[in-house]
């Protein structure tokens, strides 16, 4: 049960005649220490796995945020291009107007193209006027 070299060491220390319960207690302590050390090592491995998962999730979240930012920039660019076209058209129409009434009508048509002013009474009158 106990290797010979351990018995020799115990004999030199004067512990060779220890009672059986002492050996069982010593074995239990060694076993608990081994289980504790193994548990600690596996907990460290689990921690590394969890950290790797969190890093991967963080990278994915960053990538999704970057894609969303690019989409917002693209939408903003399209919106700015649309606004620029509308302003250019209104500017050309105003420059081509012959009298103040034509200038007023050109400005009113440009303003009435915006959603926020469509229901304005002047815009409603403009649509009703052929």
C-alpha cells in the first residue's frame, strides 16, 4: 500500500507506527488538495474560454456597429444629394423667373416639396391652382 521509500522516510521521522486513521486522514487531505488544484486549473481554463467568447462577442458587436455607422453615412449622403438637387432646381427656377410673382411661386413650390410644409394653407392653395 505505501511505497518502500515513503516507509523509510517515515521510519526516520519516527512516524512508521502511526495509527490507521492517521494514514486515512493524510490520504484524504492529499486527495482534497489534488481535487482543489485540479478544480483551480480547470477554472482557469474555463476563465480563458469565457474571456475568448467575450472577446469574440465584442468583436462581432464592434463589426455590427461599424456596419450600422456606414449605413447611416450612406443614408445621410443620399439625403444630402437629394436636398442638393432640390435646392439646385429651386435656384434655377428662381433665377429663370421673370417677375416677383413668379419668384414667389418658385419659392413656394420648393418649400411645398418638404413634408413638413405640405399641409400648409399656401401649399394647399398652390396645388389647387392649375
